[in-house]
C-alpha cells in the first residue's frame, strides 16, 4: 500500500472531504470558466510580453474581457505588458476577486510564481 498516493488515501471520498483537494480546485476552475463566456466564445488576442517565459492573451466576448497571464517557467518570472489600450481599467483577479492597481500608460508589471498564472477581468473605473 502506498501511504500517500494509494487508493486507500487518495480517492473521491477523501477529495470531496478536503476543500484543498484537486477535485475542489478543478470544480472552481470550471465554475469560473462558466461565469465568463469570453473563455469559450471570445476572441483570442495574444499580447506581447517582455519575458519569453510568460504568455499573455486576452479573451473578449461582448462586454466580458478576460486577461490571462501564464508563467511557463518553474521559477518566478516578472513581465511587463502593454495594456495601455485599457488605461483606467482595473484588473480583478477571478479566483479571489482581488482588485489590482489601475492600468496606466506605462507597461503593466506583474510577477508570477513558478508555473503560476493569473486570470483577470478588466473592469472600468466604476466597476
């Protein structure tokens, strides 16, 4: 018996009981995607990143605008994104609802943890 990954320990019943399980995380991801139609129906626009390890793109559908930033490195990575077309909007992180500083005319600086990512809704000043 594998005491860490064996079926006696890692199974659906155990995953359902643990709020930090991969099952709960995956369900939350699916829920967020369903709440944002831009993920499935929106246009895809890749954004230039100052760091080749970071992929950034926009998904836009009607009034739903989602910015996705992905770090493909196992190490933390900084990047600067040209978001000047969205000046005055606030990125709101989709998992926790945290409102990030407003986008300005200068490049937008983000640092992502190893293999980390952000999903943001870009909201106007009043939102």
